[in-house]
């Protein structure tokens, strides 16, 4: 990470040093230092609209796969009297559903681990019309212009700024108080509205 190091475990706003992200000698309006870790990434992966839609479709497909499995095995179940019961039918219906849930959970944890597998320092430069995030575990900064943002989502523990492909995860601990977090989210939401 270039510039000042992140404040471990807490955060705040600091004076803005010169950066290559802006014009020569220009300084960002504010800089926020914080840390990110696996738990922050996990929250985003659960909230991500893209994955939530995909997961719902997979669960819907699992329901129909369960019906298909039940229909396919119904001939066998009538020949074997102990298998011809409502509990066995319920288990057969639930098998694809349970398999999909297990696969989704594994995928969720793998995505979160790829996004942030360990605690890392981060610095968010806030310019008038763009955000630039530097992280210790990333060689290149992540930069979003206000026009590229598609969603600003504020939760109890985070502010998520997403372009639809990339996301900046700013934890609540990065802000001085909840009002500062709400103001930050509202400011960037207004820029994309």
C-alpha cells in the first residue's frame, strides 16, 4: 500500500497526502483508513445481488429436481412397500435441495476467501467524484468514478459501493461514528441517483 499505513482495528479520517490518483499535487478531499478481513468479505458475498439471484434460481431448480427424482423412483417405491411412504418421499424431495445448499455455502466461503482471506489494511481516498481504495494485499488500487457506481448499500456493519462487477467494502469501524457512516453512504447514493 502506498502512503500512510492503515490504523489497526480502528479508523478515522486523516489529512490527505498527495497521490498519483489525482492530478500532480492534487489532494483528495478525505482519506479513511481501516482494515478488512474475511468476515467483511463474507457479509458482501451474502448481500451481493448477483449471487442472491443465482442462489434463488438454483434452489428453485433443486425443487424441480426433487420432484423429478421422486417421479423417477416412484416405480421402485411402489414395489418396495417400506419405501412407499410420505417420509421417504420427503427425503427424496429434499436431497437435491440439501445438495444445492451445501454447494452454495461452499461457494460463498470460497468467494469470500478470494476477496479477503486475511486481515489487511486499506486506505480509501475520497475525491469529489471518485473513490480510490488501496489495500495492502492488492498491487493496484481499485478506483470508481461516481458515474460507474450502480449501488450504494448501507447495512449495520458496512457500506458497500458496487459497480456491478467490483465492490468496495467499507466497514463501520472505518467511520468516526454512525452519523459519519450514514452521511458517507447518503453522499455517494445521491451521486448515482
